[in-house]
C-alpha cells in the first residue's frame, strides 16, 4: 500500500475508459476513490491541497474541491482543519480486512472469482447445464423461426397508437399479473373457436414466453428431486426448465402416433405431471392419435396427474384441419394448455399464454407476480386489438399458405441435394422438418461441416433423454424463401459431400 500520494498514478487512473463520460470533478473523485479501494492509497495518506492538485492537473480549484467534498461525504477521506485531507483510516482498515479475508479464501482454494462460487446448488446446476440459445443472426436452417419480413408492421403501429390513446391513463402504470382483460378475452375466444378448447378468460394467463410458462409449471407442480414425465425425444427448452427447478426428468418414448401411452400406464416413477406436444410432436412431427389423447386424459384423471399440453405451432397445419387440442377434450380438467405468439407473430414480441384449470389460477398468478409482474401493457392491448379486428387470423392464414409452399420447396430441395445423406419425413405441419441420417453419416461431423459453410443444423441427439438417440437434424424452413432454401441446401450438400 502506497504511503504517499503519487500524481502520475492519479493521472493514469483519470484516463480510465470507465470514467470517460463523467464530468471533470466526477472523474477526479472516481479516480481517487478507485485508488483508495484498490489500496494504492493507504489509510492516513495525505492528499495534496486542492489548490496544488488543481494546478498540477491544470483544472480549476473548485473542480478538485468538489471531488474532495464528495469523497469526504462518502467517508473515503477525512478533512482536518488547518492540516489537510487524508485517506480515511476506518475505510482503509475495513478494506484491508476484506482484502485479507479474500486472500485467505484464495489460499484455501475458494477463490471468490471461480465460476459458480457463491451460487446455490440450483444456481450451480443452471450454470453447469447452460441456457437455451436464441437465434439472433438468422441462418438457414435454424428451427422454430417464422417469417418476420412480411409482418404487418403498419397495422401493428396504428393499433399501438390507438391503444396508447384510448388507455393512456392505465397503460403506463402496472397491469394485472394475470394479463390485460381484453387480451385474455381475445385469447379465450380464439382458443375456443380455432383450437377446440373450453376455456374462459378467467383461466388465461398472459406471459412472456412458453419457456416462462414451463418455468412456472416446474416451480409450482414439481418438488426438487421429484420426477416429471416428458416425451422422448422432446423440446430442449422444456427439459431445461424442469431441470433448473431440480426436477428429475423421466423420458416416455414417442412413436409414429406420438407419446406412447402404454408406457405411461406402466410408469411407476410417481411423477405428478407429463409434458406433451400432442398436435405436432416436437421434434418428430407426429400427431397424437385420438385414441391416445383419450388414454392420456383417462390416465391423468384416474391418477390425479397434470397434463402440460404445449401447442406451440398447431396453427400451421397444412393438410386439412389441425386436430383439436387435448384441453378441449379433457372433461376432467387436468390439462394445462400452453400457447405462444412467437411462431404466429414474431419471436421478439415475447408473448405467450396459458389456460389453466380454475383451481390453479391463483397460484400461477401469484408466482407470475413474484417473477416479473406482468407483460408490457401496451403490447398486450395492441395485440388484443390485433386479434379483435381479425388481423391475427388473417395473418395466420396468410402465413399458413406461405409456409405450405415453403414446405414443398424444402422437401424438393432435400430430395434434390441430400439423397443418400438423410431421409426426411413429410410433416403435416409446423415450421421444421425432421431428417434422419443414412448409415455412414454422423451427426457431429455433418453439423460441424455445415457450420463451416454457414448453415445451422440442430442435431436430433440433444433432444433425446438417454443414450438411444436416432441421429439426424431438425431443419427449420418457414423463415426462408424458396430461393433461400435452394441456395442454402446446395451449399450444405456441397460442404457435406466435399468432406
Ligand atoms: C416445442 C416448443 N415449445 C415452445 C417453444 C418456444 O416458445 P417461446 O418462444 O414462447 O418460449 C418452442 C420454440 O422453438 C418449441 O419448439
């Protein structure tokens, strides 16, 4: 620790990039404070008189005086009448003590800067298993992305202006944690008419994403260390939410008809709920047969389990009408329905919803209020108008037509370029196509080679729980024009064949 003040050390600190935007006296004050905190200026060190320091730095005396006043007020320096300004002894002692304690920890091998140090067990679990990466730079063939270039931004802007004008008194204040009433009403009408659900606005919660819905389900329905059932293969984001709540995820295999309800009946894990994607199984694309839907409902009713139905992209069904959701068939009210606007509108919107059985509403609303309060009011009210005025259904219809054409373009491009490399099944809907690798091709190598050619492939293996994974990729196409699909596919094929 320095015993005397060194002008050069202060000058170096004054040029610190962190202080660039501050006023001159703030910079001097921050620089001196940093020197004291770092121990470069020890307790009792005398600071230069304000006039002398001002002259050395070429600034007005008042500037230095203001810096000293602030340091004094914060307790970093003492100002003794007739004697001068000194680094405070008490602050110095406290800082020295903290430094000693830190040093000791480091010597003992508990360096406070090690990743994960100071985290809870749950915090460490999250750190070690990582987050869910979102697509920020759009690449072929990223999954789950809708076309955003055709979104009717002018209509949205007009409705947002209207909502701001009409709800001016409320929209800037806090809103209902359950969601704005007009939006909950619009969602309930939509679900009952379009998805065959049986819900009322009182059962709807407006949230920021399906992931938030899943996080809440994990918090409220599963105790730490207890099991939750999940389709295998299944949605990575769901698994992450459950695991981060310290739930034990138990896989239930999927076949061509969706989740295997025979395995469900045989399950003895004691799990209180199951996560399923009945309309369009993620990632295989299977539609859960009616027989299995009824079995699923019967199982939940008889055994008092919860069904978490993730209906993430059911709006995009291209061959005939989509099957009605499980929630509408479930007369025993064991289903928690999840929907999202990430696919039907745009993912940056961050809006989704749940329809929960009445007895669960309060718990979910309380948990949501603790988590983040509510979704931005202005967005909710704009979306309510967008739905009430028919723009939502019109947009979904237009996108359904667009994506149906792109699905054909994608299947044709796969046939043209990837023969002998993958086998693709024709999905009835959704924004992506599952492809399985032919013998002789490995998932890891193909993903690496594709990345080298600027093409993003989501490997199937990471979507399986357990070692028995069928190697392949899930290819997103909805955000790409036919021309973009063709170019990227040709690039992918040549990268794979070259290697
Ligand atoms: C099965 C499934 N559910 C939910 C979501 C995500 O929805 P959100 O963006 O609302 O979290 C996705 C996104 O890819 C998904 O694949």
